[in-house]
């Protein structure tokens, strides 16, 4: 069996896994393919937590053809009893001869033990096929396991001179329709999107996927004083669920009013990006999209709540010495203190430029 064929099948696993983006938290995205004589005889993906894993769906589809076959999966098969039985046993019982794995599972309950169990049963095991792509697909899962908090993405759109709005606060629209559609698609695969109270008051956003995906993220508002308007699109919870995070004891009357509208309100001891992300980790979220203003964005960066940046740059110049910028004060005085980003990728979307990069 050629290395090229193995890579092609692993790419198929990744494509299958991507179909469940936004649905699997806290589980990873996993796809699996079973082949016999260089032909696919079964495939599947993990649809959401509590449902069977990708390998099980692929083996079911393969049926008797699984005997002596090769199974491909982008993440190491589990070897423990969680919400579902261990996949290693299902693979062994199906008579699979060879297993190709994209990456080792970072979860301590699995990490290496799944591979060891398969090898102990006499199966040939190959690891590391398309590993970089497998790591990227599940970057949120890996981060959550390693750091015990969701993966944070800061998204903003600015003019060529670095402004996210005019001096009056008007911001509709910095970028074109194609760029906005890309953001809506990103929302559809994130577990939540976060804004601060200022964004609610100034922009009255919907924070939905606007039909660019088949799901909406959990919409989260962080407000220390709960000084929020009673007329806001985010309170329309028939469209998407909304969660408000606030300080303990803040504005009881507003809390009651929001809860009466169907909005969930959670008090945290000292509201901050750190406490918010800790709570969202306990809530089993994988990925959080920060679409907030500069002050909250700066706090999220400073507190390690942002790992990746989606920066849209529009070919516009608006000026304004006091016009708002994407990131507020980080307390830096010299250019040598600037935060360095890595793994830069850029593309043109419509007339705008999207820059994706990771914070070190």
C-alpha cells in the first residue's frame, strides 16, 4: 500500500470529520475510512458527544469487508470506557489488519495506550500520516486538553489605517459582503462568540451565522455592571441562545428581566476573560470567538484567552486620532515588547485581506 494512498485516505478522514464542526464539544473532530484492496468499503465520522465514534460508524458501514482491511482515522482510537465503549476493541473484533493514525491523542486517558493495545493484538499500526493537518483540524481540542480552557480566536475588521470604527463609533461596514460571510461561516463552527456590553450598546449585533451554516454559536455578553439596553437583538433567544456573564450581585433587576426574556445569566466572582474562560471550560466548550471591542480584546490577549487572530484589513482609510482600534492598551512602551505572531496565512476575500496567525 503506497504512502500516497495512505495520505489520500487520511485527507478523506479529515474531510469527513469537518462535517461535524461545531457539534462535537468537548470531543474532537474525527473521521474514519476502511479500505479493502485499495477501495473504500466503509466510512464515517463522530457526529457529537455521546454518539458513537468515527471508527464505529466506519466499521458498521464496512460490515464483513472489515476483516483483513485497513482502517484510517485522524486521531488515535480511544482505549477507555467513557460515554461510549473503547474503539480499540471494536477495531480488533472487526478483524482489521492495519490501522493508520493521523496523530496521537493528547488526552491522558488515551495518549499512546490506544496504539499500544492495537499493536499488542497483533495489528500493524502506522502513526503520523498528514499529522500537521490533523493537528490543525483539532487545534481547539488539543488546546483545551493541554491548557484546561477553550481555544480563543480574536476576530476583528479594520481599515488600512487601523480603525474599527469612526470617531463617532459608526462601524457598518468596515469590510465587504464576502468577508462578512466568511465571519458568519466561522461563527457556525465555533461553540460561542463573545462581546462586551459596549458592543451590545453601540452595534446591537445578532452574532448568528446568518444562514452561512446550519447552526448558531452560543452568544455571550460580558458585562460587569449589567448596564445593558432592554432593546437588543441578542435577547431574541428564539433565534439563538444567549448567555450573559456578570459580577456577583450586579443589577438584580436587570438579571430578573433578562431571565424573564429567556436569557441565561451567570454571576462570576470577578468577571474577566480568565474567569469567563474557566467557566466555559467547565461548560465543555472547545472554541470561543472574541468579536469584542478593543478594551476587552486587550484584556483577553493579556490574560491568555486568545490563541489565534483573524484580522480583516479593508482597503479604506478613515482617519481620526481618537477613532477606536482593534486592541486597547496592553501597557507596552517599546516596539520590542510587541507580541509576535507566527504561522501567518493570508488570503484575499472580495476586496479585503484576511490575515490568520497565532500568538506565541
